[in-house]
């Protein structure tokens, strides 16, 4: 006779109380049910506050470590504010990682979306503090170096601990000695170039945007690495979309035309100018659009031009699926949240600790949009 859901959940609860923490897969096997069924049981028990969900585990609420003396006892106010710019799907991977780490620690989070105008992040930080946030995770948009300089002062003067997420503090600024967790985009550029060079490509271009710290770091790294690789005979860096087009309306643009698409570079002309057989394209949404542009112009990917996308949010969904450099954005969010929890949880009056600047390495996801260079 099949065991009812209520009785099974009591057994789940007893296992969690006895062991403190138990893996969902292990418990599913012990109870003779599917992992999907057991996950539903854990979700229901978590909703009732009887267990704490984690990554693949269920925990007793009493076993979840919490920073001492800083979080709202009644859970009425968010303990951590997370500030990201609007229309930035790349950073929402980091949000997912941060949320998972905070949930595992039993800490609430409030997400604040900053509009694309000067001072938006500062206004969101002020709002988060007014709502009772004890710490902040911040990913400013920083379209240019000037924006980073303007934000540096107020970020450095925040009255609560804060960690920059997927952002490097501007060198020499008030933020220089500030906690941050980000991708090593120099290494990402190295992965892309090294893969293409290993396939025999000697003329390579990078097309990247100009509206984020990632884009600027990637362009500088690509230029440095390509200029030092003796195998690379010709290289060029071009803007995927002009910075002016991204910041000001174009009176000549047809009504209803998508601004993003209208401003894309003519990649076929760039390839022809430099005799390039391969391209690195940032970001991956642009990469998909540029591959379509090439196809419409009679340039086949990968037969005529090999492509490596930078970012891996949607690159694998293309036709063909694009080989891509994948920054570890979810892991960055998790690491930033864990660092913030450490900072906020330190006892009052404790001796200062060293500032932490963490960089996580991207990885290359090979999917076949880059092949050996054409002979001759």
C-alpha cells in the first residue's frame, strides 16, 4: 500500500531533525520515492517553516548558521539589499547565486533595480537602507569611467558593509580598498584567443560593446594578448555598437526600429577589411544577431568565419549553438553573498580584516561554431 504524502513528510521531517542535514537524493532512495516527489515534500515543509532548503539538501532550521545579533528576529525587514541595473540579464545569473547563498543562511534579500540614469544606484542604496538592510551587494552599471568615479565616494561611505559584485573598484579611487568579487575577464579573452589560434586562425577580430566595465576590460585584454601572440598576424578591436547610439536617440531612425539592432556594426565589412577568418563577439545576444547578419550577407558560420561568443546566457541557443566563454556569474553572486555575510556577522569591535578582492575564472564552452581555419 502506497504511503500517503502526510506520513511521508513526517518521515522526511524526522530524518532532518535527527541528522540536521540530509541530501534529497539519498533520502528519496531511502523512502523509495522519486527525487521529484521528495523535492515537493521538502518545498512544502520549507513553506511551513519546518525545514530549511539548500542546494540539494534539506536542513533543520536550528542547524542553519546565522550571523549573530544583526538580523531582524521577526523577519519583517530585508537583511541584505541587492542592487543591479535594469535590462541586464547577464547579472541576473549572479542574483540567482547570491539568493541561494542567502537563503541557505536564513537571510532575507530585497532586489532593487536601478534605472539607467546618473544617481540611480545611490537612490536604490538609500531605499534599501531605509528598509532596514544590514548589508548591500552592488553591481553598478558604470557605462563609462566617469560614472564609476561618481559612484566611488558614496559607495565608500556607506554605513553598512557592502560588496561589489562583478565590478572592479576603480584604481586609486575611494573604492580601491573595498571588497569585490568579479570574473577574470583577461583570462576569458585568453581562452577565446587561445582556442581560435589552436584551430589555425591567424587573423581575428573582436567586436565588443562600450557600455559596461566587462566590455572595456575585455577589449583591453584582447588587444594586449593578441599583440603579444606571435601566431596572430592581424587583429582588430571594433565596437559592436557605437557608444553614441547607445546614449542618444537617432532622429534618422525609423519609428519602431529596435535601437540595439539598428546600431550593430557591419561585421562582414570588418572581416573583409582585415582578412579575418574568426571573430570574438561580446555580448552573446549581440553575437547571435551578428551571426544572423553574416548569414544574410552570405558568410557562413563556422565554414567561412569561426565565432566565439563572450558571455553564455543565450549563446547555446543559437543556430548554430555558439562556442562561448562563460564567466562564472552564478558562482560570483554566491561568493559575494558569502563574503558579505562574513562581514556583517563579525562582532562589534573586532579587529579589522584585510580587504578581499576575489576573481573567479571563466571557462570555455565548446559547441562547434569555431572550426579549423580554411586552408590557404
